[in-house]
C-alpha cells in the first residue's frame, strides 16, 4: 500500500488532526510505512507592531507548532516531525513531491466565507499534489 505518509498539521485547528493522524497510523501499520507530521508557519503579517518583530512572531509560531506536534504525535513515537516556513498549500505539495510521499492525509474544516473566496489549504493540496490525498472531515 503506502510507504511514505505525510500528515500536515495546523496547530490553530485544535484536535481536528487527531483523526488524520489515526488514519495515517492505520495506513502505516499494515505496510510498515513511515509517517511525517508537517507544520507550516506562515510569514509574519505586515501589521506586526513595533514591540514585536517578525523573528519574535516566527519563533513564537514555531514553538506553538512544535508543542502541537508533540501533543499530536506523543513522546517515543516513530513519527518524524517537520516545521517549514511559507504558504501552507505550496509547502505541503512541494514537501510531498521532494520527499517522495505517496499519500497526504490532511484534515479539513467546514468551509468559512474566506474559503469560498481564497480556497482552503486542503483544497489547494487536493488540486496540486502529485500523490494521493486522503481528506478527513
């Protein structure tokens, strides 16, 4: 089946990723596949005030992302964790391509108004990924 599974995690979505990780673990156990949990930190917004710097913002976001990955993955897990910087949809697709992932298991949320205009990260991944994409609702 699958040998190299990618699970993107957005710490701001709370526990929505639990089901995606459970599905990835289920897919991996039969084929002894590797799993990578990936978080993408978006660039600091241009409105960051004088008291905060972009570096402080990104450090805080990276710390929050790593804490979320630890919570989702757990200590002693065989799941590799990766943090990237940039646009989530683009980084997920590029990471999967560059690292030979054969499936992406991604959580999706109920679309909000902004998703109708901009599109969700999951939708971008589905449209642009070269590998299989399993969307968890």
